[in-house]
C-alpha cells in the first residue's frame, strides 16, 4: 500500500488495472476451461 503525499495518514490504492484486458481475460477463461476435468 502506498501512502498519498497529500494525506499521509490515509493509504491509497494505486489503480494498476481496474479491469483486465480482453486478451488477458480470454486467456484466463481458456486456462480455466482447460483446468476443468
């Protein structure tokens, strides 16, 4: 967790990727389907 310099008492979340890209989500879905027996 990073601490915002403007409000040092409150830790802020750094928005790296709110929602995964279509390619990444498609890859995950593919892996999940492969993992199912």
